[in-house]
C-alpha cells in the first residue's frame, strides 16, 4: 500500500526554518556541492538529529525507519553547505 500523505519541505543552503504543529519526519534528501564541510540538523522538543555533510559533490537519501521522528508542537531545521528536502506527514 502506498502512503499518500507525505509532503516535502525544502530548505536552502545556509538557511534555517521551522514548522509549528506535530509532524512525523519520514526522510530527508541532502544535496551538497563541494563548498566545504557542512551539516544538517533537525531540532525538536525531545532532542535533535544531526548529519555531517562531506566536502564533495553528491547527495544522500535518509529514510527514518518505523514511524519516523515525531516532533512536538515545534520543530526547527538548519542546513549549512547543503540543501535539504524534508519529507513529513
């Protein structure tokens, strides 16, 4: 059965943004262009998820197993030397 309620959230390089309300983060696609070492991080009430980005050209697809990450009423996102698409539902 295909899940149809997953939506994308784009975050540009060197940027930050946030979402209000509870969401489940299902996965992330990171694209990096070799401008130097970087990182991507998701902050929420109970913790954070951090990924180092290498100094090379490429992309990473990250699938979060099971139910994914369930955020609280607020979640923040930050990307440095990469762009990200966060999939949530």
